[in-house]
C-alpha cells in the first residue's frame, strides 16, 4: 500500500473527506487483493484436484503394471520350468522328428495312393451307375417285349382255346353217338356172319364135280 499524505485543516486534525477517500481506496485495494487471492486459491485447488486425480490414475496404472509384471514374471517362471521339463524330452523329440523325416516319403506315397484309390473308386462308382442304368434300360426293354409277347400269346391262346373247346364239343357229340353206332355195327356183323354161315353150309351140301 502506498503512503498516503492527508491534508490538514486549519483547526488541527485531518480532512474528513480525505480520510473517507483513503478508507474507500484501502477497502477497494483490500477487496481486489482478496478477490485475487480467492481466485489464486481456487486455481490452486483445481490444480490440486487435477494432480490428485493424476496421482490416483498413476497409482492405479502402477498397481496394474505391477500386477501385469508379477503375472508376466510368474508366466516366465512357468515357461522356464516347462522348458526345463521339455529338455528331458528333447532327445525323444529329435528321434521322432528323424523318424518323421524317414516316413515322409512313405506318407507322400500313401497320400498319392489314396488319391489314386479315390479316383478309382469314383470311376468305379461312375461305371457301376452307368452299368446299372444300362441294365435297368435293358431289363425294361425285355419286360416290355415279354409283355407284348404275353399279350400276343394270351390272344392266340384264347383263340386256340375257343377252337379246341369247339372241337372237344364235336368229339363229345361223336363219343355220345359212338355206342349206338357200335351197336349197329355189331348187328350188321352178326347178320354178315349168319350170311356167311348159311353160304358155307349150302356149299357143303352141293355135290362136287
């Protein structure tokens, strides 16, 4: 605050107006200082809150990274332990790898053979399907031919049967008339025998020359 020189009056003391002006000026300056300090305090409070938030975030990140580091360390230890355990199987793995390399040509040959067998099976299925279709068509034609022949045969059989039936009826009529005809023939034979007998006796009675 700057030094302020008060005016003196004739009867001693200070000028009232001057004092009032000084008090008002001092109050304004104090209010301005208080407002500035209040703003600085609020800014500092805001900055402090931001810093506290950053600290909490950093603390959380640190805890997370610490947990991740511990987890990574644990996994590293497990991997190291597993690797040490696998070292015992390394000779067997190398042996199996060598065996695999030895069997690879056979496996490739088997794969080629399997593909060839697949092609053969596919071709066989195709040929079987074609043969089945051809056989079915041939059987169908044969059945149709037999059916046509059967119809013709049945027609001929019915005609022949009708003819035979008519002939059998004629034979049946003739057979029914046969006993009467035989009786007539027997009578005629008896008459002929009697006639021959009389003729013979007559010849025996006549004198011979």
